[in-house]
């Protein structure tokens, strides 16, 4: 139908258009002042869902990064303990070889025994190394020491301390002390005790070299495995921080406004609003009565 | 025609034009009156009695003009269109408003919403699993778990409050509809009185049309006009207004959220309308603001087409249930550092809303269990499993994300539908106004026309007077 136009309908439509313009202005203004594209999820449900997902991912990545950093400290503690233990064992080996010298008297062997006793203490304290109050060679134990006075390993077979560094990836950060140092009578500590006893009795203890070598072998392989895990953890840490940055960028792209674009839109909208005001003023004012005398 | 017939013809015109001017005056006076429909004086020429016969004396000139009636420039189709569109738009707008409020009470996406509380909760489990021997991490976990439970309580309380407010609003609106219906019935009676007396009750009809449009907005009435000028209004097929009697609608059904959501009643039942004189009989509603609110207040349906608010509460309950059951199932198997096992982390769910009752069962930090049996006191492997729930494909996080996105989707759809309906309503209103409203320019022109016609009729009278003057005063004085 062809609309009849009256002063009232013109007023109404002018007002409605002004309202529309002002609503657009207000929306842009809200975007400008909040810095966010979305004022509410229904503005763009897909982006809102994406933003929630990205935010949760970001939180998870930062937790993984923390886990990785914590794991790295564990591995570093294990590493330094193993390196120190290896040095101790090398010194023990040297002393054992020295004990084979036929010219040595009981006093000299006694002196060797004293040093081995010292080294035994060192080794035990290395094996009982702790990180944040926990023994790194018996990670899940709460005994305070990995090896007690009877050289009993306090850890649980099959247990390990793991750090989650990805949705499905974990890295073991402690080391099985029983595999490295042995347990009870078969442990490296008992071996050193035997050496001390042998040297005290003025014996040649070179027949023990094989056992010492086997222990050093175990220490070396533990150190190698520990080192490789440390490398994994460090590279994962770098990857995690890159991922975190990507997620942050994506979140910003999804949620934040493009300032230049919004300013431009606001400017355009302002022009449109002023135009609507001007047009309204022109169309509402004149009346036939102005022209009749 | 007699000698003085012309004078009475001119007189009829003077009277008719003055009446027309009066009607234009009424139009201009009501140019800004809401609901006023412009009127026109309908003029009709008076014909002489012309019966064809041998000695017919008529000369065929008419006997002047008369006002045959005052017409109201309404258009029943435009009025009906406006009412239909108003009812439809009011229904959709009410729903959109409910959705918008619900959406804002969910408070997502943000740094402070439930999603963030869940993320914090899982991160705390990571920390406890990493350092089971540190009691401060457990204390933090317990605090954050309580906060998470509080978030769920708050969300559920918000939804329940919104439901109660919507019900109060529905009651107020139904009261308003009843009062309006009573007014329409009264106006029907008065209009009938005026029309049977032969008068025109245009101003009363204007008032009644306004009220009927208001009723459409509230409860979506259908209108049936009667021959005698009365309007009958129907809701759900039954008369709300029948002639000069009005019936009364009441809000019935669930009185509290618990009944609508099914916590206190099985099966759940929503809110509906009944006729006051027919209790127990549900009024089927199709449109209007009240109908929109009723759909928000309805009971949940398995296919997601039930009440907006009750279904939102169900979704919250699903999040809470998933959280409680999944965490408890794993925590139950874990050992504390003291070796205690078979303990629930959250209080096991009883009947009713899971989101409203979720609570942390553990109060002492040392009772948080993360160790697996036989793996040492400081083992954290079970805690790690709980932390991994944050990633579970149908875990609480996932459930919550889906709730938020679905609510956002539905809100967006409801908002755009209501915007479209509102546009249609505006255009229907514009059409109706274009037909009914007063244009001052038009009235000015009509006034000019009436004024000129009046002047000309007066001139006709003067001309006849002068003509008669010649006849009366100048005849028979030839040569004087």
C-alpha cells in the first residue's frame, strides 16, 4: 500500500531512525571503552565459545609450564647428586687400586679406610638428596631419607614422581634409588662398609673393583637417562611458552577490538547520526500554516 | 422550486460547512491524541422529490446539502494486522529478555566466571599432586573448591530468582490484562448504548481500540466485531470479553521454582493460565508478553523445548553432578598421607538440585587424598587423574562450555527474532497510523475548502436577496 504521510508518521519514523543511530553509537562506544568486541556471548556465540576454550587452554598451559619448571628443578637436583656420587665413586676406585700396592703397611691401609668412611658418608648424603623436603631417589616416600641406617630403600617399587607437561604427556622427575645405589646388603653403601672393614684388616680389596665398576655403570646410566629427561623437559618448556603466546594472541584476536576500525566506525556513525538529526530538523519544521495568510 | 427555495439551499450549505469545520476542528484538537482516529463529515446533496408523472412540478434542481454522518477513517484490516504483530512481537521480546538476563547472569566469558573457577580448581589438583607433602597447597585446593561450589550455588540462585521474578511479572501482567478486559467490556456497553440511540461513538471506539491493542500485547487476543459495534475478544478460543461482560484470567500452576524444575514435585509442572470461573482448566496461549513469560516458567522437557529457566537450572545441575560424581569416584580410591582411603571429596548428592547443594565434604587439608595404594605416602598419581578431569570430553568444563555456548546461541536467535518481529510491529503500527492519524496540512486545506464554501453559500444568499429586492421593491414603479 502507498503510505499516507502525516506529521505524526514523520515524527515517529524520524525518532525511530534517531534511536537506531544512537543504539549503534552506544554499541561502538561500549566496544571502545571496554576494549572488547563482545559485550555478551550472544553477540557472537562461536567466538564466545572459542574464547572460553582458549582461556581454559591458556590456564592449562601455564599449569604445564609450572609443572615443567618444578620437574626441571627435581631433575637438576637428581643430576647434581648423581654427578657428585660418580666423583665419590671414582675416588673410592682410586683408593681401592691404591690398596693393592704390596708395599702398603697397616697404617696406610687404615688411612685409606678412614677416607673411604668419609666418602661413604658423602655418598649416603648424596643418595638422600632432597628437593623441597622430598627425597629425590625415593620420590613418593615420606621417611625423610631415601636410604636409612640399614641401607633399606624407603621408596615403593613401581612408584615414581611424574610431572604432567601436556594433555597426555608426563615426565618422571625422580630416580629409582634402589636401581642406582642398590638395597640393603647389596647396596653400594654395604660395599663401601665392606671395603672399610677389609682395609681396616690390612687387606688388598682390589677384588671388589668389579662391583665398584658395576655401581658406577648404574650411576652413569641413571645420569644419562636423567639428562635426556631434563633435555625433554627444557624443550617442552620452550614449546609451552610459545604455545602460551599463541593462545594469548588468538584470545586477543577473538575478543579484543581493532581500535582503528572501531574509531573509524564510530566516526562514520557520528556523521550518520548528525545527518539524521539534520534531516529530522528539516522535515519536521515546515507546515502549510507558515505559508497561509 | 419555490421563490425562497434558493435561500434554504444556501442555508443548508452554511449549516453543513459549519459542521464540517467543526469536525476538522476536532481533528486538529486531537492531532496529538494517542489512539485518535481522524474523522470526516460526510456531505450528501439533497435531491428534490422527483416522481416521474404528467404533472410533476420539480425543475430538477437539488435542494441543498446535508451532513449524512461523521465517518471514522479506520481500517479494520490495518487494526487487525497491528494487533497480530503486537502480540507476536511481545511474545518474542519477552522470551528474548529472559534469555538476555539469563545470559548475563552466567557471567561468561570472563576472568571471574565458573570456567575460571573450574580451571583454578584443576590447577590446584596439579599442585597438590606435585607436592602432596605440602599442606598449604591442599588448603588452597579446599578454599578454591568451596569457591567453586559457591559459584555454582550463586548461578543456581540467580536462575531461581529470575524464575520467581518472571512469575511475579506474569501475575502483574495478568492482573493488568483483566483490568483492561473489564474496561473493554464497559466500553462495549457504552458504545452499544450510543449506537442504538443513533449516535456515533467514535471517541469511545478509539479508546477501546487502544485497550484491545494493549490486550494483544499482554495475552494475544483475537477480535471478533459484532454488527452492533461491540467487539468480542477471545483468548485460546474462549471469550475474554463477550459483549459487555469480561471474564477473569488467573495464574495457576507452580508457585515456586522447586516445583517447576522438578526438585519438589514429580513430574515437574510449570506455570499456566486458567479461567477464574473454570479452575483446573488450562488456557492454551499463543502470543503476547504473558505467553512469552510462561514459556520461560515452564517445566523442563527432555528434548530441550521446555522452560528456558528450568532447563538452564538442569544444565547447571548437570555440571555440578558431573563435577561431584567424577571427582568423588576418583578421590574415593585415593589414600591420604595418613593412609585413609574411601573418602568423598564432595558431599554425595541427595535429591534436589545438584548445583544448589554441592559442597566440599573435606574440612581438614590432610584429608585430601592423592596417593595410589602401594606407591608411597607422597605419591600424587591419583591427584593427577583428578586434575586431568579438566580435559575430559564430557567432564564439567565441557558441560559448562556447552551450556554457555548454547545459551548464547539461543539468546542470539531469540534477540534476532524479536528484532525482526519488532520491525514488523513498527511497520504495522506505521501503516495503521498512516491511515488513522491527523495531518495538520490536510486539515488546513479542508478547513480552507469549508471556509470558501461557507463564504460562497453566503454570497448565494445575498444574490437571491438582491434578486428579490429588485422584484419586491422595484416592480410596478415604471416611469416613476
